[in-house]
C-alpha cells in the first residue's frame, strides 16, 4: 500500500474530528485497490487503550461516509475503507454482550 498525502489531508481531519470522542488516537491513510481492482482509500484507525468500551458503530459508519463524501467533494470518487484497531488487541464479544438475557424457564403447572 502506498501513502496518499492528498487523501490523507482530506480524510484524516474528518475521521479525527468525528471519532476522537470515542478514543481515536491516530489514523494512517493509504491508496489501495479493492477486491475488484477498483481504487480505494484504506484508513487504519488506531484507538486508545480501553476505547473498545466507548466504540460506537453508528459514529464509525457516519465518519467513514463523511470521509468518502469529503473526497467526492473534490472530485475523488474513491471509497474510504476504515479499519478499527484497538490497543487491547482484537476482541471477541462474549455471548452475554450480544445476545439478550435468557429468561428463566417456567415451572409446569399441574
């Protein structure tokens, strides 16, 4: 992947302003190609330790869209692929964090 100073100047401030409240510390911007060979901008978003607890998927998605829109505003039609990287390492959610709590089984009435 190659550094892309033009995209970095536009994308990095958008991402930092949108995601800093959620623990974003820095971003790295690269020019790359997607699976189909189309040009894209890849951004690695490095988060502070413990930021996973504050992570907001809606804010993350909105920031990615805003960064893509900022590029489009100057005539650059590449999509921004944003990868969150947490200092705590990749974390797998436990079942109790993503599934509703189980209800107790009722005792059968006789």
